[in-house]
């Protein structure tokens, strides 16, 4: 068993969103994305990979294949590898997402930024 304290992964930066790897095993990776108000994750996709996203804190707008969707703490979103998505903290408090990629498409996705 490997245990991590989630609260330690909720680190915010005033100049850009942060990504903190929680677990990486085999072809899967789990991480937290942390956003100050106005910060955003650019449009992208995860080919051949399912993304499961839990809104841990705050709220924002998730755009999936061009459609805007309001999300808030407690919402869970699934995006398959063919869907292009982005996220913006459109609220006035920090927001965090808990992300599980069921298969790491490329090592770039499993690094802290």
C-alpha cells in the first residue's frame, strides 16, 4: 500500500496553474491540478486514454469538444481520449481538480509542472 496526503498536493501559484503527481504506476497516473481564479488548462486531449476528473475545490468551466459546462466541488467528469477539453477557474476562489488517467499516453503527462 502507498498512502499520500491529498492536502499536500493542493499547492497554488499566482503565475500559473500547478500539477502535482499523486501516484504513477504502470500506465496510470493520478494528479491534482490547482488553479487560482482566472487560470486555465489549455485545450488538449489524451489519445487512447480515459480521463476521470473530480472537482475537489472551487468551481469553473470545463469545455469539452467546444461545449461549455459549469462544474463545481463534488462534480465528476469523464472524458474519453478522442474528446478535446479545457478547464478555467471562472470563480473567485482557488479551485483544484483530482485527475486519473487510466493509461499514460506519454511521459509528459506524468510530470510535475
